[in-house]
């Protein structure tokens, strides 16, 4: 049984070294030769297929998991291969042109391998023969899920089709940028820039009023593009968000309202700390405004925690200072439930702001204390699946369900928190279980596109029934972005 992932991407040597790698020149070769005249291969050479249908390379592997072929095709013509395991039914996989014989890419195939080893054969199906084949890697670490998600998303939608200036799209594209930083595939950065340039003109004008925190998250892309390109227009657009904060309304203790719309007055939502504060800290670093930016970003996280974080360490979704909202407790002003993704946003914001906050910043110690209490509380509600429930503390209810995007966020926070020394090393195991739980909801469909399931769509504040009834989407950008952030942190885990 062969399940295919038709995903091509750059293949950095560091990504290949961590998993079992089988060199093509050491495999069984039928009607092909070993050569070394094109730079960039691994091992001692690569296989140049004869230009004939039926030529093949057969690897004997002893590892289980997805397999990844590393290849080059310097022509503009696809050179498909039929992939079979132990002589079973073959499925044809595309190996499109890579632009040059020295440009190596990967083609990733999820294969069910029998215990004890198997023979994986890659057979040319056309008179052009196969591509130049360098190696085969085996195992979950060899399968680059980040590249698969990015390639699938870019194939499904052009930048013009991604929608408006929304935080969900900004989250996804920030995740794509993290993949760009590792792979250095210029297409990934160009795609991000093409989307941003739909909204920022050549003079840096951006038609956004920034009257809610959600609209500010994509500001991270403005900072990134200024750093990557040096173009002044991105600084001008980013400064519009920074200037808006001078008059943006706050609660009595300084927390920015979630939105200026009438139905959001006087409210803090846990979501909001991620929408603004990582951008703000990064803006300060990029544009010489760190004294203000670091203090404001850390203060916001402190203020939000002072209202939302409960003795069990986890956070209620929202707080209404006026106590006038139908969902607000008339004594405390708190929302009734612990919604998982709201808590995920808060945890990721804390991690990302701590990345920029100086070691001697006066608010840093409290941020770490709050993060530790939060992490302990979150871990106590982790399900046996490795994931977390939509309403975190009510997993025993039969209608509750494990939500994938928050599970990605918590997994990221645990892993990064251990790496940075904020959290005890024991959280590494919880992160590994979370990662495995997320991958159990991640697959490749018959068209070769990635699918990530059970992602809650965008959500307001409500009661238990409201959260449980939210649509469980596949490939919603809340999940795609969180997945990339998590996966880039946890490369090689699981």
C-alpha cells in the first residue's frame, strides 16, 4: 500500500543527515550509470537513468516511515517514476524540472513499509528515463511536513487568492517565513511579499485603520520584509500600527481593548496578546524603538494575565471590565470557559516576546513565572491522544473534541520553553506527545495535498455549547500557520 505526497522542495543537507539515508549509487541499478559530474549530490555520486522506459533504481531499506527521494532534473519536462514496494502495485509520481542539473530537490512519498525491511523501486515510465537520482531517506524526520504544507498551500492558492488583510493569513505567512529561513527557497519569500504588496503601495501607504488588535498581527510581515529587502515602504506601513497605539483605547489598568467596535469595548481577549505584542517587540528591535516596545509588549501580557489567568494556571477566554456583556460574569467580568486556542495564543505570545526582552528587563521574571504556572496547568489537561480539548478543562464530556490548532500552539510553547530554560525538561515529553497527536490529524490526500483536520474556525466569546458547535475545518489558516510554527520548532521530534 503506497500513499503519495507529491511535494517538491529544496533539500538542505542538514535535513537529510538526521534520518536513515540510502545513496542511489549503492542501490541496484538497471539501465543507468553512476556519475559525479553535477555538483551538489551527497555520497560519492548519483544515478543517471538511461533514456528508456523501464530503467530503475531499487533501494533495500531497513527503516520504516515516509520516504524522500532527492533528485535533479535539468530539463523542463517531467520525468515521472513508478514507485513500488516489494514488487507490489506501483503508483506514478511526478519528478518535474528543477531548473538545472545542479539544483537538487526532494520528492516525498509516504510509504507503508513492512517490518524488517523492504525493497523500494523507482522505475522510469517514459522514454526520457528518470531524473538524476541522488538518495533516498526514510522516516518521519525525513518527511518535511513544513515544506509539504507550504507547497500544498502555494499550489492551492495564489497570493491574490489568500483573502484580505486578516490575522489568519498573516499567521500562516509568518509560519511560511520560518520555513523560508530554514530552506532559503526564494519562492517562499516572494509569495509572502506578493501578498503584502496587495495592501502596501510603493510609497508605504496601507489602507487599514487598525481599530482592532486582529488587524495588527500581519504587521510582523512588514517588519520581516523590511529586514529582508530594506525597502522603506514596509517601515512606513509598520509605523502606522505603532502610531495607532498612541490613541488606541485601554482598560483602566492599561490593557488594549480587543477592538474599538461597540460590542468589544472594555474587553481583553487572550487572543489579543498574540495579535499585537510579538509584532511590537520585533518592530522595536528593527526600528530602534525597543525601550517603548519591550515595556509595552511585556506590560500587555502581564495585564492580560492578571485578569484572565486563574489559580489552576490556565486562562479564561476573555474579561469585560464593564461586566456588561451577556457572557461576562456579573461579579468578575470573566468569560465562562477556558477556550483552548485563546490560551494557545497567550502562550505563544509570551514565548515570542521573551525572545526579544532583555535579560534584565523588570517584567521578565513575572512573565516567566506566569508562563510556568500556565504550562503546568495546560499540561494537566493533555489528553491521552497528545492533543487538547476545545474546552480545555471539560474533556470528560462526550461532545467535547480535541482541537488541532491549540494542540500545535501548546506543543510549540512546551518545546521552546524547555529549550530556553523557562520550563522544566519534563515538558519535552509532553511536547513530543503533542507533536505525535497533531501528526495523527495530518495527512496527504489522493491529490498529493496536505490535510490538517479538526481546526476550529474563528471564534468569538461564548458558552460551552457555542465552542463545541464550532465547525471543525480542514486546512483552516489558524491551523496551517500554527502547524508551521510548531513544526519548525520541533523538526526531528516524534
